[in-house]
């Protein structure tokens, strides 16, 4: 038994023709009007005029605008993401918000810039002790726009650290860590620690004298910590001393482990911001309703 052909998705179906747009049959239009076949008339195959070309361009423009709408409808029908996106994008913002509230978005943009430039740098970097410095020199001097991309990545790390500290300071002084946003504050603190760890692991990757000895000092400082300090230092070094495994371990932590954790925590952070809302500036007081003021009097 032959099964029936499944119907096409709504987005792939042809748009039904408008009245009068179908080809005529037996001298009549689709809407019932009689064709005028006299020479020089529109139905007598007169050359298209300037107005007709404008109508055709308008029709093509309308069809082009329907494509992304149909695609968005097709995706929404199968994912059901419109309620989430509507609640995430169209949320209330308190009065008195200013440029201080953009520090979190600026930090996220800096992270995305670091991720994109880091992918391009990883295409040419070799995490071997004998070849790491040479690969960095090759990126800087030989690869097209390599010096520019490396500069973006290098200075972008400094910008990201500065922005996340400013964002944390804004959150603290505006009192945005209080109930019910304590969990979001904890996630922000973890993101700050991960950002510093990513900066530390990336400092060794050029494998020059400054990066090597600065990392030695930083790891020895970690080793002096109580209880977990020595174990953490051995984990970072890959043993009791710096060796060939240390560079590859720092590279894997810098490229895979920390960015993945940061991406997951940023998603949770944004979800809580959308769910709990944004706090108003501390210098604005809540206005009481007139009914409540009358009851107090």
C-alpha cells in the first residue's frame, strides 16, 4: 500500500495568488472580468510601462520581506521559543537607569570578542614548548592581520577584567545583590574568579621570559594557600615542577574549560536578570499610591 505524500511545511507552501493574477482562460480573467484584446491595450501584450516595472519591484520587495517572516514562523512553530524571547527582550526597565547599567553587557561583549579572536589565534598556535614562541612570532609577523587580531585579544583581556570589576562595583553600590538576587550575585563572583583564571592561564601561552616567570610566581602564590593550595599548584603545573605538560595544560584550561564554564554561567546570569528584573538606582524612592497615602492619613 502506497502511503500518502506528507504535506509541505507552511513556510514552504506557495503563497496563494491574488485576485486577477492567475492566467486567463477563454478570454476571461480570474475574477470574472472580460479581457480587452484590442491592439495597444494591456491584455494585447503592450510593452510594460514604467508604472508596471514599479509594481513588479514592489511585488518582489514584498516577497523578499515574507522570507524571514516565514522562516521565523517555521522555527517558532517547531521550537516554541517566542514566549521565552518575548519575556526576555520585552521586560520592564526601572526609571533612572543610566550608562552604569550597560557595564554587564559591555563585559559580555568583551568575552565574545575574546572568544572570536581566540579561535583565530588557535588556528596558528602550537602549544609545544619548543614551538609556542615561534608560532606567536609567526602570527605577529607573517599571518595576514595576525598582529591586529592578537592585539585585540591581548588588550581585550585587560578591558574585560576592568569591565567586570566595574560591573561588580556597580552591583554592590546599587544594592543589586540583595534579596531576591543573592544567587545572581554568587554567579557574578564565580564569573569574576573565572575571568581572572582565564587571564592567568593565557599569560603563559606566548611562552616568553616574562610570561614564564610571572606564571611561576603566580603558581607559587597559589601553592602557599592553606589545605587546597599545594594540590591546586600541582594540578596547574601537571606535577611538582614546571615541565612540558604545563604549557599544554594551561592551553586546554584557557581554551576549553574556562570559556565553557563562563558561557554556561553567563546564560544562567542572563536568565536570572530577565526573571528577577533590574534594580532601580538607590537615589530613587518608590512612589506610594494615592490610595495608600490617604489610608495612612
